[in-house]
C-alpha cells in the first residue's frame, strides 16, 4: 500500500521542523536521528525512509531554500533585486533561514545563498563591469542586506517593513551619517 503524497510531505515537513528547532538550539554534531524521531512522534526507521542522517536532512533543507530562491530570482521581471524582494524571500522561508543563518549555522550556506545573488544570470546591480572593485561592491550590498534582515528578525521586527526598507535604502545611498545626523 502506497502512502498518500500529502501524508509523505507532512511527515517530511515534521522532520524538517523538528530539525530546524534543534539546529537553532545546538550544533548539528549534537543532534541525533533518535532525538528527531522522538520529538516528531515517529520512529527512527520512518526517519530513514526520508533521510540517511542529520547531514542529509541539513542538505535537503539547504537545497530546498537555494532552489526556492533560484526559482524566485529567475522569475523576477525586475532589473535588479531590491531589499524588499530579499525580505519577501526571507519571510517565506523565515524559520529555515533563521536556523541555517543562526548561531549554529554554517558560513558555507551563507556563501551559497549569496552566490545565488552573484550568479552571472542573476540580478543586475548597475555596477561597473570588469572592475576590480565590483566584487567588493556586490559583497557589501548583499551581505549588508542579509545582515540587516536577520537583525530585524532577531529583534522581532521592531521596525515596520517600510521603515526597514527606507533605512536600508538610505544607508546604501547616503551612508551612516545620513541616519545618525553626523555630517
């Protein structure tokens, strides 16, 4: 007897949610299949029907997010990606991103994520082509946007999305002194 696809997906999502909860609390080396199975209400053999181990589960979550971002970025009709676009992507995968980019996350995933925005077929940031400073400008733009969005989420979204967008835009266009009043 085959399981219904919605049951299969619900079970997979349960494992993913429990894993993200645990990975937000401790390093992956301290997470066991048994712990995930116990917290999810399934047994270990059910876990192994979906994933080979916790690292396979981590890879699945990372690839799911990267595929999702890739799909959204490739479908955008805008010439360049704005902080609002990144925020929408972050909010749609908020729990997973907070976990993967949190205290126990891995810088390797952040680099892969940034790579989606740096891809040759990715957004056009209207930066000088073939300039030695272009990679630095891209890194500044993407890293700053990601960091501010993560900080905003950690601070429980204490600014409205519009306030955050205006702040990011002002910082990029006019610098910190435009916000602090220092001239």
